[in-house]
């Protein structure tokens, strides 16, 4: 059979049809496998883990085939129960693939201790941001006579006088005693001055 006759024969067209069918089947199986392995269209919504313990979060993540990694323990935040999750990444509501790791941060069990900065002889305006920089708060303000107005004279907490370097719990309120600026100068008496007033003698 000549090549021309073969290309126009039923056998050739049957072979072409069979080849196309095989290619179509292979393509279908390949794309079906790709879709399955990549979980295309099967994204998981990340649950909200805020204020959950690690054990509670683990149960919640296991239920949706997600994992977790603890990144760090952060300074105590009073709005969260101790040893619960305060931050997570990806955020709650994000769409992820099965098996994705969720990175979490845990609230500390209590406030940490910080050293009290030296505020004595600083102005009130300087003292407040210095306190806040180390995680402390301004407490009550009282005044006592002193030439420097709004100058810090003492630092106190719960009635106890403190000094620079004392350890206190972070977020504590520090009471400040300030100068009222009302002490003026008193002109000194000259002890060398001589009284020239004449004193009369007895019979004169």
C-alpha cells in the first residue's frame, strides 16, 4: 500500500483517533492528579486562636488539618488571660492550604520586673515619658514647697519611698512628689551690722 493510500485509509484514521483518545485520557488523569496534590480550590480558613491556651489551639487546628509553631512569649498583657495566645500569623480568616503552619505568640504568666529610672531633679515633662519608656505609669501627683516648679523630688509607690534602680512590676503606677515653685528667697540678716542707737545712762 502506497503512503498516499495509507494516509487516506480507515486504518490511519483509526490509529489517529486511538492516539488522541490516549492523549486525552492521560491529560485528564494528569490534571486530576495535579488538582488533588495541590488541593486546588480546597483552601482552609484559619480559625481565631486569640485567648486560647496552647492545648485548645492545638485541638482547633487539628480539626482543620493545620499545624502550629510557638514563636515567643510576649510581655504580659492584662487584656488576655495568662499563657494564652495573643498573636497569630496568618491572621484569623486567612485562606491557607492543608498542613500550613500557624505561628503563634503566648502571653506571659505575669508582669516582668523593671528597674525604676532616676527621675529626681527631672521635670515632670521629662519624667512621664521616661516612665512610659520602661513600661511604667504615672500615679498620683502631690506637691511640696520647693523652688523648682514641677521638679521631681521623690518617687513613691503604695506610700513607700523609692530610689532609682529599685525593681518594680512592669505597668506599676509610680507616684511623684513635685516642687510647687513657691519657695522664694529670704534676705539674710547681716550679723556684722552695728546698732548705733545711744543708750541713756542712769543719772544723765
